[in-house]
């Protein structure tokens, strides 16, 4: 056993659900190192997770201190840091109350439950190429046939509409619709950005039908787009927002935040680990760092846009997509060989979601490597 390396152990003992070749062993700021000592600028960032970079000192210290005081406390009791984090999320979202989970998929499961129990309705509307998680409930509102169909039949019932098609939304939403799930930017689809009017239209359709507008900010939230939430670029206020990835710099946590008057009552929802002391400490420290750097994120995004202008990037804050087509895996490999990690999302779209602390010099380096790989 001692003589087996990680790859051999993985092949022997871990279910082969992931395709991977590289082992990352250390990270600082926007950079990571593999087990061979190679350094990379990380524009994957755990898939938009490491918002404050890798091992930010403020986040590390918050986790370290809390771990020395109390690691776990059941939700049968008041949990250290939990109410303080809920207050901060209410403040930055402009909504009413929060509930915590362990992941984005769980947050979306909670949103499904909350929409059903408060509206009394059972069905949902979501969008083609949208992604909301891989648990059975969140998968039911996720479009991608390759990951849905092996697990059918799924609940809740969901009607899928083309992303950006307001007429389709108006046709699909009816008296049985509990809620409409929508991402402000479709991340897994390759950073697809619709016009702001799309969201204003969804808001009006939901209001007319008595359905809830549920905005999945798992990938777009916590400063990723240059606002606390991606939906805040549009001037639209949803009924429910779900959060996760960037919320605690890599410590597992998710959240749903709902408007005033929309909440779970006693025993309607729960979780053993959700909103634990360590997760909430990491999240509070993360929000403190993001609050300081948030005003500079749009400028960094524009630096990426200028640097990659020859390839018509789709950019909002530090969420960048480039249509590459079938060459995408090759471009990804070329970038890695030159010390830059990027990610192929769906349909041949290259996705960059770097740490929000990425520096100008690092942005310029990434743009140079990408341009060379794309050319």
C-alpha cells in the first residue's frame, strides 16, 4: 500500500467519475503547483470557488482560529458565526432571510422545497444548457441530457425553454408553476450572457403567474461579475437566490437567501452539517476580503477583454468565455503546458474564472499564453 502512488490508489479504490491527469498539491494567491513542481496561473480556481485566491491568510486564520474553539455544533443549538453570516448575506443581496447548506446543489434543492411549500405548486421552468446540480432534485431542473437521462424519471417536473426566449417563458409558465430557475450567466454552458431585458421579462411573467423567480448565483455570485450578485447588473430583484462556490474560498458551504416573508417554518428543512462554525467563519472572512477588492473587479475584466480582443471574448467581471469549437481541449492542453490552467465548458467554449485577486501582470501573462494557443 505504501508503495502505491496517488494515481494507482485512485484507479484501484476511487470510482472513476472524473477524468483527470494532474495532481495539484499547493496553492498561493492565483497560482498552484503540481506534484512535479510545475507552477500554473490558475484560471479555473476550483471552478469559480477560490474567490480570494488559494490559502488567503485571512481565510486560513479564520478557519484555524475557529478549529481551535469549536469544529462542529448541531443546529439544535445556536451556531457560532451562523447568524452573523446570515446578516451579511441579507445585506449584500437585499433580501430577507438566509438558510445554509453544504453545496450549491443542496441550496437549489432547498429552493425547490421552499418554492413548493410556500406556493403550493409543484412544477418548474428552467433553461436549455442550464446547470443547477447533480442531486436528483437539482438535476431535474438541469437541462443537459447526458447527465439527466441516465437517472430519469426525475422530480420535480420541469419544462425547459431556450435561454433568452421570453416568449417561450411566457408560454411555459402557468398556474402549476412554482418557480423559474435561471442563471444570470450560464457558466457551465461557456459563459453565455443574455440581455438584461430577459430577466426583467422573467420577473414580470413570474409576478403575473404567482410563480417565484429563483436565481442560481452558485457560479456568478460573491463578486465574480463585479457586483455581489450577477443579477444585480440587471436591476431585477428575485424571490430566491442560491449561492455556493465562491462563498468560503473553498470551504464547502451553500446558501439560499429569500425575500422577506418567504421562509421555512420549523421542521420544514434541516441539515446536520449546514452552516457549521468552520464554514461560516471561512465565509465571513471571504466576504471581508471580497468587499475590499470588489470595486476593482470590473477593471480587471476589461483588462482581460482588451488582452483577448482578437478572439471576441464574452466578459462580465472575472467571468470570461471564448468560443473555440472542437479545438478547445487542444487549447486547454497548450495553455497548461505554458503554465496557465483554463477549462473547457460545454459546446467548445473556453471558460476562465480566475481568483478575484489575480494581478494585472498575471492577467497579461494569461492573455499572452491564450492568444498564442488560440493562434
